C-alpha cells in the first residue's frame, strides 16, 4: 500500500488533472417595460379559469424477462405480483411459477398481449418473454452495510462510486460488471444520477438483486468518510498519465467511474488519491462508462487475487 508521502503526491496530481467544466447557456428573465401605447380597454378581460390537469398515473417498477425474474426470485427481491403469459407452457415458465408460489407471491396468468399493455402503460419497451414482476419500491443499503460486507467476506473494501451516471442502462451495466467482479457495493449520488429503476434492473440482468447499492446526498463527504476508514480512492480518468496497468490496485479500494463525455466532476476528482487511465490503442479515444468500469474492476480483481495467492 502506498505510504502517506506518496498519497499526498498523488492527491496533488489528481487535483491538477481536474476536468475543465464547460460553459452553460443562460437566459434573461427580465420583466418587459410597460408600453406607452394607451390600452383600448378600460379594464382587462378576465381570463377563464384553467382546467385542472389530470393526475398522472403512478408508474410501476417492473422486472421482466425470464432470466431477470429468476434472478429476482432467487435473491428474494421485493416482488408483489407476477404476470405470466398463459400461452407459455415452457419448463422455465413452470419453474418461475413454482418459485413464486413458494415465496407466497401472487401469480396472475394473462394473455401475452395483456403483458404487452403492462409494459407500454408503464413506459417500458423490450420483450417481456412471457413474464413480468411488479416490484415494491427499491430499497437502498448504507455505506456501512457495504463496509460490513467487506468484513464479512474477509476482504479489503472493493467499492464502485458512480459520479453522474444518469443513463439507467449504463448504471445497470456497471452494477452487472461489479457483481461479477466481486465488488462489495456500489455508491451513487442522490442527485444527477439514475436510481434503482426497472430499467437498471433489466440491464443488470438481475445483478441488482445481489448487489448492495447506497445512495448518498454528498459524494465528496462520503469519499472523505471512506478515506478516514483507510479506503484508497482511485479515479478513472482519460487524462491520467499512469495507466491501470502501472497502478497498484492490489489492496482494493473505491473506484470512481465518471459520466460519459464529462468524466469525473472536478470536486470528486480532487478527492481521489490516485488517477489512472485505460490504455487505448485504436482510433477511438475512450470507452463508455460501463465498459471502462468492467476493465478497471477486473484488473483490480486480477491484482488482488495474485496478491492473496502469494
């Protein structure tokens, strides 16, 4: 593990490599000066009262697709009700039905077109494969739960921090890679981030039900708290001089993944003890967030496994 002097050096380097924030457009909301032209009416005509807007129906959180539903059932996900296409007589559909009934979940058999309507009415696209699960509201873990999972496994903390991943498909893919690599938990900010939605669940292929996800109000403060517990913070940044191959990742830590295009925000980057890049040999200059996460997490896993075997 790097010593304190090295940590200070790399922290300073990380601060120098902060991303340059772009400019944002603005507008003026100044009040127009009153016209000097006299009004043709002595008193304004009263406007009719606006009709109240109809209330929008609340959207249900769904998990759909046979593999995703099986993963959800196996992990004890909070499924309230299952819809199964009555035309589906496959063994997988039968297995899902048995597991659901064993778990005391209400099972409703309906025509496949009814399942199509359920997806569309809740704003989803894609193939349900004859099975849809209606979920209760997602439950988040705490950062302390993630650290407790590390202790339970007898391993150094192995954490992913997502900074500004607003695309649910990206977040779901990151969670899938993280679960496969043995990560103890994922931390996301409460604002400017996708949450634990059905789209995230679908993209994660059910990995979301095996992964502790903590949602925090202040990402910078959370990083400070992790550092106080001797957790090293690694930022994945394309501008970093050191690559993930050159960086010692064998002691685990928290790996910060930034949003596509923007990268890691300046304040969070300044908190990183180290920054590292992924070597790129082709014409493209970067990878998307979920692929980048998979590359760095499996390099960290390789190094940690090799160290444990020594």
